[in-house]
């Protein structure tokens, strides 16, 4: 078999000056931060774990990315490929807009450059450290890692690797599916369908086809998938062979040669050359992205203008800018005063203000923070009373349901457990007595669930308090001001309160976890006496039942015989425990249970008073004090407006709308040219209705597509080519293009026919 080389002329043709200017315009918008407010065209790489995302990026860019490093799940990554005479890599961090100004400056200063690509993995690890990501932990970051790769043979692409970006309506989804697993079980296809229901902006990529057994059912299944028969995407599918990482590193050229050889044999050689191999994928991605940008540019300009108009409207609603310190102080002081009044009313339980709303509604109850605290404290007290003890004493024949975090044990089993422990902790005490530290060991074991229950209670109250503060701030200020107050003051203050609460809880738990039992509360002796009395009562009741021959001490008993009271007294008092260890174990258990009740009551009160009231409730009214308010950064809306206006200028500078409208026409022509090439691929790959041509010929396989196969709803105003021409040439003319170019329709049709001829030549030479 003669191996023919892939045609890369189409890729080089994409690098015209006008197209470079278009791509650079989008990059300029992104660098200005406009993607925080509007969706920009980009390619999103997504896939299941170990599906080959990093290998796909490496094949496209020629740069080695860290493999098996959770790159795609730890933080979003933007890969920018640019043609340049000199090769190099530049890594920078674009801070997320939720970062503080200090953090944004620190992260924005991170910028590293390399003359070669070998040091990129180490450089990316350094960027992780700058973002505060623990390499071995499960930390995540919203900051964007921007990797700019320059070189003489790099296609012009901008690719982002993050799942959440799939929902962006202007994004092209590159759904990576591994052939090592059944594609029906890979979640990426479900996510892609959810984000792109019609499949109009999704391009599927099959990786690791070399792992399939030749001639197997799995291989045939993935070939069918590649032909767009099973999961249909408008941008169809592409197949790549990944670099074999188990047999050492190989060069980019070696990888391409191995891939070319693989797709030239077996069942894969029958696939059209346009959907296999990295070379054609680079060209397809450039075509698709260029088409998406050119198509979306007019609507992008409109959206930016709308957003900028909304910003201006909101600024006008705020009135004149507060430039002086006195004006700012007066404005923020009014807000702080209103917030403090509402917080104080809620903490005091005075719900007369209209802010509190209906008590029966969920939102109304969220605003009644004192009611929430009271109810939560009661639930906590009941919860820790019922489930706070590690070992729950049950009756031997009891039918109690098992507890989730407790160990059910009978009293006899508990005594046996203590006997075993008592023998291992004996000191110099006399027989029948116990080492006082045995009570400590038993108590530490019994109160071990307290920490879990307490933190669950305090975390729940803290979350309720934070939500309450957010509602108060939103009620007392406009949207922009409330967003700034919540981000700059409420969140940091609440985080600080949570830390203080956690420290206080740990402090209150410490005596019960590492100390020894201490109490001077008379209830301890009372409880101990009650426990002993209850035990003695049980023993006496058993004796009386046996003496009078009754089944229960509660029933009445009538007897005609004479009772010797002396014998009865002897029976009641003769109960003794000959086993000294068991006797000491019983006494130790009684002592621990009595102390546990006293300690639990004290601990519940301490949590309510010192944590909930002392650390949480007392801090709520101090969060928006004048001191903290004036530390907040100002001018947030003006920053957003500045970014939007810069982006609008960039768009208009590229489009260059002149009186005759040629600037916008050029952009539309560019969109049409890209759509022609994309539609050719769709027609070529619609193998459901195709007749595969002779594989021995040099031209690519071109299935025949009848005219009725074109969906008029999906391709409005489509012009079908004459049957005498190649059937793959279908020219789309979207509705919005027809409306804009209606005054120049004859000239437009002539241009489209010329481009059709050029497209035919390109399609015929694609496999030579």
C-alpha cells in the first residue's frame, strides 16, 4: 500500500492577515476581562478522567502537558496557540473577579517565559502554588491559567479546558471520548448534550483507538461512532491515536508518523481522511473557531452595547458619583445604620419591620435569626441528649432500633467491658474499689460523639447567620453596593467568625477530651444516689416477686398465711456481690453515668452561651461598623463599565463599519467561507445515506447526499449544487446573512460560486 501524506495547505490558508486580525481581536477582548460579562467564542476541551484530554492538547499544540495531574479539574486552563517566527511559552494567571484587589495584583504579576517547551510542566506546578492550590489536596481555584505557545508551525487557536464553560453559547465543545471504555458510559456525552441539545457546536474526538482489538465488536462500534451514526454532532467526529506514554517519550514527528501508519491499515483505512489524524484536526478546529467568531461577532457587539447600556443606567440610578470622603462616608453610614438596626431587631427577637415579612414563609423565617437560634439550640440539646453517648444501654430483650453512630449494649455487657478494663488499669487501690482514672477513661469513650454533633450544630447556625446578613444587606442597598459589601465585608467577617467559633468549641471540648472529671455540683452526688437507688430498687423488686410468687411488683397480692418479717428482711438485705472486680465495675459505671449527666448539661449551656451568643450573635451587629465599611474598595461598577467599553472599541475597530457597509460584509464573507468548509465535512460524513467510493482511489471517500437530506430547519436558505457537480458542495446562507447582504445579492452569489469552486478543489486534493 502506498502511504500518501496529509494535505496541510488548508491549515496554512487559514493564516491570512484578516483572519489573524479577527482572532487577535477576540484574544484582546478576553485579556481585557470582558469574558466575565459576555460569552466569547472559544474551544472547550472536556472529557472523563483519563480520556486523553491532555494528550489531545499536546497533539494540537506540540507542547507536553502534565499527564495524570488533574489539570482539567483543579483550575480552568486557557491554551493560546499563535504563529510566530520564534518558539516559546508564556504562562500567566488571570485572577477570578471574586478575588480581592490585593490578590488580583499578586496573581496578575505572575508571568513566566520559556524558550523551549520542556519546562512547561514544572512551570504549571509553580503557577498552582501561586494560586494557593495544594498539589496533594483537593483544592480548587477559579483563577484562569493562561498558556501562550508561539512557534512557526502553531495554528491560531484559543482553547479552554474546563467543564463549566460548556454552557457558554458561543463556545465550541471538543468532547473527548476514550475508546478504552464504552462511550455510552462516559459522562462527557451526557454533559455535551445537556449544554448543546441540538449538537450544533459539538465536535467529538475519539482517542486511544489502538487499544481496541482488531476485528472486535468494540472496534466496529467506535468506527460507527466516528461515522456519526450513533451519537450525531453537527460538527461530526474525529479520531486520534494518542502517544504511547508507557513506552517512553517520543517526538512530535514520531507521534504523527505512528498515527498515520495506524489509520492506513485495518478498518480505520476506510474512514475519510478528513476525520482521522491530528493534522486534519488542527485544520478543522481553526476552521470551526474562525467560523464561530465571524458568525457571532455582530451579536457580540450588540450584547456588549446592551451590557454597557445597562451599566450606564444603573450608574444613573445611583445619582452623582460620591467623590469626596464625606460623601462616601455619608452614603455608606446610612447603609450601615440601617443594617445594624435590622440586625439588632432580629437578634432581640423584635420582628416589627416590614423586612421580616411573613413568619409562615421560608424567606420570612430565614430573617428571624433569634428564632432560628432558639430552635436550633433546642434541637441540639435534644440531639446530644439522645445520641451524644457512644454506648447506649438497652434491655436484653429490648426491641429498640439500632442507632447510627452508637453502640447498643446491655448493662451486663457494659459491666463485663468495665471488668476487663479495670483489670488492665489497676493501681494500689484495695479490692472492691476502683482507680479513679477508670471513670475518666469510660467518660472519654462515652462522650466521643459530642464533637461531631456540636460542629454540625454550630456550622448550621453560622450558615443561617451568614444568609441572614446577606438578606439584610440586599434589602438596605442597591445591587452593585450589596454585591461589594457581601464580597468585601460580609464574607470575610463571617469566615473570621466561623474560625472564632471553631476555636471556642475546641476549647470547650478540651476538658472533656483530655482532662479528668471535675465537678463540685451537688447534682453529681444526687445523680449518683439516684443511680444506686434505682439499682437497689430493681434488686429489691426481684426479691419481693420471688418471695410472694408474683410476676410484677405492681400487681396486688393477697395472702392468708403468716409471713415472718425477719425472713423477709433477711432476703432483702442478704444481696451481696462476692466478686470484688464486678462490684468495683458496677460502682465505676454508676459514677460515670452520674458524672456524664452533669457534664452534658454544663456543656450544652456552654455552647449556647459562649459559642452561639458570645462568638456569633454578639458579632452580627458589629460586622458593618464604620471602620470596616470604609475599608471596602469603591468604583466596582465603573470598573465593569470600563472593561465593557474597551471590549466594544476592540470589536468596532476590527469591524470598521463604513458608510458602504463593506467592513461587516467582509466579516460575513469570512463566516460564509468557514461555514462552507464545515458543511462540506457534515455532508461528507453523513454516512447514513452515503455510498463509500472505491478505497483504492487517491481521492477521499465522498458519499452521495440526496437533496432531500438537507434539513431546512437547520440550514435555512440552503442552495444545493447541481447534480452534475460533486454532491459534497453545499453552500449555506444563514438568515441573518441574507438580511444584511440583500442589497448586494447578485455579487454575493457570484462570490459564493467562486468559493464553491475553490472548495471543490480543496476537497478533491485533501487526501493526496
